[in-house]
C-alpha cells in the first residue's frame, strides 16, 4: 500500500490513481454487488463515545479484539473473491503495477512472515525492497487464481506478523479495498474496525505518510464516531477518509469540505 505491509519502500505498492491506470488485459465488467456484513462478528463501536461525538482510537480495541478484526477482514475478503474467473483475477488493483491476484498473494505473504524472516529476505535481495515484495508474493501466487485464494484462506487466522498489529489491521482493510473496488465489490466494514484504522493512520507515518496527508485538516466521518485534527474540513465515509489518508485520490470523490482539494493534492503528489 504504498507500503502498509512490511515493505518500507513506498514506490512498489504506490496507490494507482485514475491518471495512471494501465489495464494490461481486457477486463470483464463486473456488476456492483453490495454485501452487508452487519451481522458478522467484530468489535462493536462504543455507543457512548458515538453519542458524544468523540474520537474512537485504536487504543479502544484490546489486542484480542484487534486480532478478531483482522481475522474477520481476511475471511470477508476471501468470501468476496470466491468464484472469480481468471480474467477477473487479472484486473489491475489500486496498487501500482499489481493485479488483484498479485495483491492478494502479497497479503498472504504478510500473514506468513515474521519480522526476522522478512528482514532476512530483504538482506538476500540486497536491500532491494521492490525485489523482496515481488519474490514473496510470487512464492504464494500459485498456478491459478483459485490457488492464490486457497493460500490466502490458509492464513486467515494466522497471528504471524512482520509489522505492528494495528498496522496489520490497517493493511488488510486498505488492501482489501484495493482489491474489491476495481472488481465492483463493496463491503460494509464494522464501524469499530474502520474507526480504529482511521485513528491509526491519522497519527502515524510508519507505513505510508498518512499523518502528513492529514496534517492541518479536520477529518470527520459521516457514518461513525471518528473525528480528528483541526483546520479545513474533509468529511465523508470512514473508509473514504482511510483511503485518502493512505494516498488513494479516488476516495476524495466521496468526501466533502474545504479540505478535500488539499487532501487530493497530497494524494496525487505522494
């Protein structure tokens, strides 16, 4: 994601903007299908905080709840991708240069490698992080989209991680949308999950410069309790705020307020 997975080098997984999309193969038009997950298990948002309009942060979710959210996001993504044909698997994702199938293999790698193993791979690639990302995802790509999906399903409840747990949750949420949106699939994420992810990215530049993009702006979710910052307003769905903070300019189309042009410019300038 830009690099929300273990890749400290932002260029390989830079978000694809509308100006830079390169469709490498004819893609079957996929009818948008909205899937509701309101009944699925997941951490519940704090009602008293929502009523007060205060910010819900990732600190509100204990470690076990964060892992439960990661597992739920992985399983939901796997379910959404079941039955894709090979043409659909070749659809370019919102990550520069990666198809949805390749990006799913990247997520599998992130759930399979500890930090020491990841760094060992980086050393073997002579600190070429792009090469390391490519090597690891190719190992998990399989011979078909079905095999790629099966490998991902196999790590759905893995607690192996090369990055902090909060970053892992952000990674599966953001990259999951990088995969879904080009396929015309929409997911209604649990409010507490996307709220925790938004709060995390608003204050950190660990994986991508999300806090820098959000600096000097007032961000307000219209579908949840997330509110942060001060300055010109950018308001909209929580997942759109997350997407914009992580550098995906396309999400700015879903936001309103005087701060949106600033946020869009920061996304496009990377």
